[in-house]
């Protein structure tokens, strides 16, 4: 039976928290109020309080519990705790699987490196974290710039210990090779300090140091070193030109924007760090009964209570009655945090920008790009990849009893096909049906050139099991490439249909393959990539075989040499079309004489 509104007469008028439950005792909604009796009564007046979700909520309410507290701050904290414990249907709750993308420096290591990582809630105390970034892609772009400009190591700790000679990155001047002591700890630490300053936005300090270093080299007549420092200065200056907002604000702040349509809400969050707008993030909620002010308050408590680094200011689009209490709660065990609504100026403009972002994101919430990015992050985690798999290259071989062996390469960038980067390979050194030898040749050809061009992928997938994977590892070892992840993907019974068949994923240094659940988004993407490679390879093989069949047919016609056969094929496209052509049509082909036309007709009549 529905809640008896007559009970409201006995409700307290003090501040506190109210808990609405259904017939089975499940918590539907939790709220706070300065006056519990007055606030709860608003739910049952004619039409409710105007929120579209209230007519759905009220008929389900059977019981309402109240908890009286002594202050506004205590009400905020209690409400936040109860929402997390009970996970009510009509409250906004940040999902436990919400992840953050950041760059991490394991600064306590003897030879620190910069890594792209993701984490939930508070990051581990195992390094310096810089972020969150607007997306994994933007973080990767920053990481690539760091690798290009600051020559820190990129290899894993295990690879660092095993190395006996520098890798190709040392020759490219993109690593100072601490693995074989090509630099001192002091020199390496100096580079690490510059990377930290760069990530903290201390650009002027870095440029000042570099200019002083360049001047010192010039004074000592070390012009080659001075020129190298000058190039580094130019790279940093060019990259930083587009990173500053028109009117830098100084300090760290987050600007929140909220956009609602009925019970569905988007909160957009803009990040300003060291006076620069570095990115954004958004959060979506459905079936929300909270008002905008309540939702923002709840969001701030849930979100900023978990993050390791809080900004000095949190800019909100609405005046929150609990702004003072929020600021006090977030400042506990942390430097002072101010929550407020700016009224004018640059900070108010940021609020407007956040609203526009929230509105735009709302309209494309189901965009495939966001889904793919999450899948790639999950792929990095479940396959233990060292790199975020932004660029994935996949190979497949195709032949029929060793006849016309070919290989194909397909490329996926950010989880989507990039047909312009696809490549076809005619196998040159293999004449018998040998998949391992074919894989070896094509991988060696591809990555010898890619290394020379400095265009290596993040992840390489070979179609096959442990044997194919070992071939790929052998090629990369011979080429001294250490920064690319490699996996093997084998479909059950060598089937290439698109059914829900068992898949085996082979990883280096693991004896047994990884088996993903058949509905895993990572597995589906891997299947899509591998099937695309197989399709491309099969198509290429069929075309090669078809052309060979045509060449064989034309070779049986007396008087037609290679040039004339090629001209006929280019003009008609197929042997069938050539044989069906009239004498006049045949003579239109350059180089074809009447004698050739007669030979073609004799050949046709003899079939």
C-alpha cells in the first residue's frame, strides 16, 4: 500500500536525512533537508515539486525513515555515505568502474620512465600521477611528445635488466641508454626533473634552464650540443603554443556544467591546471530524482572525495546552499578547496563552456568512439600490454596448397579501420606451403622499413598460435625492437567464420593462452580486426589467382607476348570479355594486329 501522508504530521522539523523505501524494504531514494517535515511533504503535493521523475517515484513509496543530525555538514556526509551503501534507484551514483587516464612517473626507481596508466578512485602511492587526461588518445599524444623530446627509457624493467647493448632508440637519440650505462644517474635524473616540470606546466622554468645550458655549450665551443638544445627548445615552444587558453587563469580549477532532459543528466567537467585548459570528462546519469543543486552536491562529494589531487577551486553553475560545508569537507586533510558559483569574468565563461560541452555530449552519449576507447583501455589491462593500443596492425597469410602465397596487413587506429594504411605482400622467398616462413618474411619486410621510418605500431596481432607468435618475437628480436606489444590470436579449428567460436590469445612469456568470455568487447574487437585481415588477405589471393588463370589462358594464344597480353587485360578486364569481343573491338587495343585478332578467334573456336 502507498505511503500514508497522514504520517507526515509526526515528522521532525530538524535537519537530517530521509530514506524512501518500497514494499519490499528496498531503498528507492535518499535525500537531505534543513526541515525534514517540510521537504518530504513537497513530494506529495499536487504534481509534486515539478521534477519529471517524481510521479514515477511517489507511487512506489511505502515507508520513509528519517535520521536527525546536528548540522548541515553532517547531513551532507551522512547522505553521501548512505547513497554509497544502499545504491538507491533514483539517486545519482558514480559507477565503481569509472576509470581515470593519467601519465605516471615511477620516480623512486633507479631509472624512472613515463607510462600511460588508468586507475580507479585514488591512484596507488607508487609514483607521480599527472592527469586526469581528456582521453586515452590525448594522454598518448602527450606521452609520444615526451618520448620524442625527453630521451628517457621506454623499455620494461625486465628488458632493462636483460639488455647488453643499446636498442634502436639510442641510435635515434630518443633514449640515453641507462641499460648499458651510457649516461650517469645525475644526467638521467636531470631529464626526469624536466619531464616532471613539463607535466606540471612549469614551461618557463624548463625553457630558462635549456637556454642557460645552450649558452654554456656555446661558450665552451660545443656547438653541436648547443644546436641539439636549441632544437629541443624549439620543439617545446611549438608544442606549447596551442596549449594555453586565451586568458590563462592561473592555479588549478575544475568547471562543472550540467545538462538535463527529463530524468537523464550529463555533468561535464573541465580541467584547468596551472592556468591551462587541459581537457574534460563527462558523467551520465539516468532516472535521477535529485534536483540540479542536489545532484551537483552529491556529485562533488562522491567524485572529489575519491580523487587523489583536488583543485583549488571547483566552479559550479548554480549556487549551492551547502557550498560552505562542501568546501570545509573537501579541505580536510588537504589544501583549501573552494566551491563557488562565479558571477562574471573568465571563470563564468568557463562555466558556460562546460554547459555547452554537457549539452553536446548529451546528444552523442552513445557515440561509438567512447565505447571503443573503453574497450581499448580494457584490452591494455586484460592482455598486459605495455602500450595503449592506439595503432594496431594485424597480419594474415593466404595460399592454396602453396600456390600464389600472399600476406595482408590491416591497420586499426583508435579501434577503427584505417584502409589507407592497409598493405598487400607478395611472398618472394617461400615456394612451399610454410605459414611460419611466410610470416617471418612479411614481418621482417614490414618492420625493417617501419623501424627505419620511425613508424612502429603499439600492438601487432598475428593470426595463429604459439608458433606464429614465436616467429614474430624472433623477427622483433633480430630487428632490436622492444617497444611494440605482440599477441597471437587463434580461432578454434582454424575456422574463419564469424560465429561465437572459442578463441585463444597467446602472449609472450605465458605458456597457456588467455581465454576471454564470448561476450567480451575486447574479444569482439580482436575478432573484427583478425577477420578483416583474413578478408583482405583472401581477396588479394583470389585476385592474384584469377590474374594467373587469365595469364595462363592468354599464354595459349600464339603471337601474344607479355606487352600485348597486359594491354588486352587492361582494356577488357577478363579473359571472357576478350574472347567475346568483336574483331573491331580487339583492333582498338593498341598494338593488336589483324594477325593477333585471327589468333584470338582461332583460340576461341578451339575451346
